[in-house]
């Protein structure tokens, strides 16, 4: 069974993990966290989680995942906490930053299976959602998007422990919001399971088009003229090897090859714009002919993938994202053996930026984890 740490004593944790030590002294607004700093709050959350019957009923591996998520849920308050001019304390964006920090720690420093790592990262990312779901512009779509990435029963359990592990005047109201969230999940058929769609196209259009209902089935259903494959992976993962083994019959647009042909460094931001434009024009040539192809580049951020997918679907393509990953130490070895080595500091920056593709981003998302 995977565990973040067998020893759960706080003194041991703060000495073993710098990011636990960092929680101490990080202030919180007394209106919402009168108990004290982030470290005090986190310890209270862990204690409350352990007492919850829903937690005790989980299998041991699930308990290990939930415990790690509780320990790490406010990990990036250290980087986002600010004292506002009116004297209040805020930590806007700490959940989103926390997701990336968790992913980096559990990839680079603590060997963690992919599925477990991503579950913890997403629990951290969405741990406040049950409290604020009805303040979202589109609560239903926000709910289903989270449902595509994390078990909402587990998320609700984490949020409940988060509320119980604090001192605030509105605790009962927050617990009531959690109850409403659970009912909302049940009503949308995503409590403890992933909400299904009539087809991949129906799923894609629900998230990408306004006004689509959960049960709407596009007329074309699964029929598709052609497919574009969008690779997503850190450099050195083995994208070219994957193409050679499994996609030999596909035309390939490779940003690296274009750069090398033009003698342009990946660090040359100005000329990299030209590289991308050339690649997009090559893509349009295939798209106009309704011919499938592979887009071979790192594509490690959601924004980058969205721009490309928008281009592809404009021409009627169905898009499959294939995300590739190898263990960190293997990544370093493979990178050193490449003809074009990526400097380690550059690789570290890319790992910090990495956003693993979510199931809602394309018609299909495939995870090839080695």
C-alpha cells in the first residue's frame, strides 16, 4: 500500500518535509480561521478527518490518499498568502497552486503511482468547491468538470474535515453547504461515480459549447470524418519512440523538427512564434483535406492544448489527447541520452508548469504511463 509517510507524528513530518515546516507561521484571517496559522489548522483537519465515520469506513489505501490530501490541502498558502490594506489575510489561488506543487512533490521526490498522485492533486485543487459551488457562474458545469477528475464523495469528506478543523462563526452554515453539495451531486448522478455521456462527442460539446444539457446527444453521434492525435508529455518522455512504435502510418507535425530545420533554439521565444505558425499551417493543410495527423510537441499546459484543439475542431476533427509519462529518474536518464538534451533547470520549470490533461479536454484522453 502506498503511503506518504508511515510515521504521522507532526514533529517527524515537519522535520522530514520542508513544505510541512513551511506551514508554520503562515497567517490566516481570524474571521475564518481563529484557530491560528496554517500548521495549526492542518493538524486540526487531520485529527477531524481521522474521527469521521466515513473516513474510517474507507479501504486502507483510500485512507492513505485522503490523509495525504488533508496534509497537503493548504500547501501553497505559503506562496499565496497576502496581508491586504484593510488588514484582512487572503490566499487567493492557493488551491490551484497547490495542485501543481503536489504533482511536483509526488513526481520528483516521493515515488507515487500516477493515479494516486493525480487523485491527491485534484483533491487539493478542488477542496473548496463544495463550499462555493453555487457561487459559480455555471454550478452544474463546474460540478461535472470536477467529477471528471476526482471522486466527489472523497472531495466532500476532505472539505468536511477542512471545515471541522477550524474555528469560525459560520461553521454550521459551511457544513450545511456541504450537505447541499452532496444533494447536488446525487441529483446530477455523480456521487461516487463519473457521470456518463451518450457519446464522446456529447461529452466534448457539453464542456465546449454553451447551452448543452447533460443528456444532449449530437446528431452525428460517434461518426467522425477524421481524427487528430495531440501528444502531451515532458521532453525526454519518449514521444518519438511512441510514434515509431504505435503511430507509424500517421503523418507527423513535429515542432522540434521544424526548429532544427530552421536552426532555432527552443529558448528563442521570438522565433518560436514562427515555428508554431509554420506548424499550424502544416496542420491546416491536413485539416482542409480531412486527413488525420499527429501533433508532436510537449503541450504541457491546458491553455496551449485548448488553442490547438480549437483549431482542429473548427475543421471538424475529432481530437484524441495521448498523455505520456515515465518515472522521474527514468525521465532524467532518457533526457541525458537524447541528441538534444534539455537543461535540468529548464526541465524543472516545465515540471512545475505541468498540467496533466483532464478527461473533459478532448473527445478522448488516453494516459500512457510507463
